[in-house]
């Protein structure tokens, strides 16, 4: 994968995480209490289906990287985190200044917590 393909993969992966976090939130029993409305089973199922579509697309591009995401999500509830001002927003460590975003065939991960990283443009 060239740099552009790596970047695109990470953007799609971030979308997958948005869906995962949303699904986690709406199936949580406290959701109704917190937000005052309930999401129908049908809508939850539709979201889960969309989630699978996105995951399948990523699996075709790089199954190993998707597995890394799934493994990290079990640990942190998130598998990918934004880099903001050179800081990993999962563990809040300053990343080495020498670290380059998006290298060929490389899944960028935080040297401290191991989460997958995506840079803010
Ligand atoms: Zn980190």
C-alpha cells in the first residue's frame, strides 16, 4: 500500500470506529435515561449491517490491520485515535517528532499505548 492508500484505509477505519462507538452507545441500557429517547431495534440492526459493510471493505484491503483494530478495541473500547498537536489522544503521550504520518505498508501505532493513529489534517 502506498501512502495515499494507507491514509484512506485509516480514514475508513475511523468511520468504522464511529459506527462501533455509536452502536455501543445506543445499545447501552442507560441511553434512554441519558438522552430521553430509545432507538428502535430496526435502526440498531441497520447500523450493525452498515458496520459490517464497512468492516468487510476494510477486511478486503488489509485483514491483518482490521484484526489489530478489533484487538485494540477490546482493550481500549477504541482502536484508532487522532493525533492532535503531536499528542496521541488515547494515552496523551507526545509522539516522537521524527514520526512520519502514513508510511508505505505501515500501520502507524502509538509507541506508548499501541493504538492505531490517524493525524488531523
Ligand atoms: Zn498512545
